[in-house]
């Protein structure tokens, strides 16, 4: 049942993004930033936590999930270290995902011949 919940939640997030791409003049970069920002805002308002509890990976893997991880890291560090945690918590909370993106991006660049668009 967890797989179905993850599929539904992740699918709904993707449908929202696709509607924004098709029906607005927003660039994909602005949609990406909007999704991450909404993940942070919804986490701060304690709205995204129930979505994560229900959809698990379907809610944490897409872009709002990155915002969720940033916000959770900041909240944890602020509780632990005070105001300085607002500056360090986001990086601590997302370090694993950022590292994986860098490593896998580098490996793909080694395996395939990247070209610039012309």
C-alpha cells in the first residue's frame, strides 16, 4: 500500500508541475524554485508533514521534498544551536542529497559526452 500512496502523492505533484508548465508562461527554472520554496513554506506551517507521513517517498523525493528537508534541517539546528542554526541547518539537512547529485552528475559527465545546446 505504501507504493500506491507514494505513486499517488508523487503523481499529484508532477501533475501540478505539468499544469504550470502547460498553462502559464513560467519557465521551468521558476517552477523548480517555486516548488522548493513551497516545500519550505508548507513545512514551516506544519502542512507538509502529514503529506510526508502519508506519501513517504512520493512526497520527499520531488522538489517540495527538498524544501521539506531544508526546513526540517533548519528547524532542528535552530532548536539545537539557536540563531546560527538558521544558517547551517539547511546544508546539514540536505548534504546527502546534494553530494549524491554532484557525484552522479560527475559520473554521467564522464560516461557520456556532454554537449552544449546550439
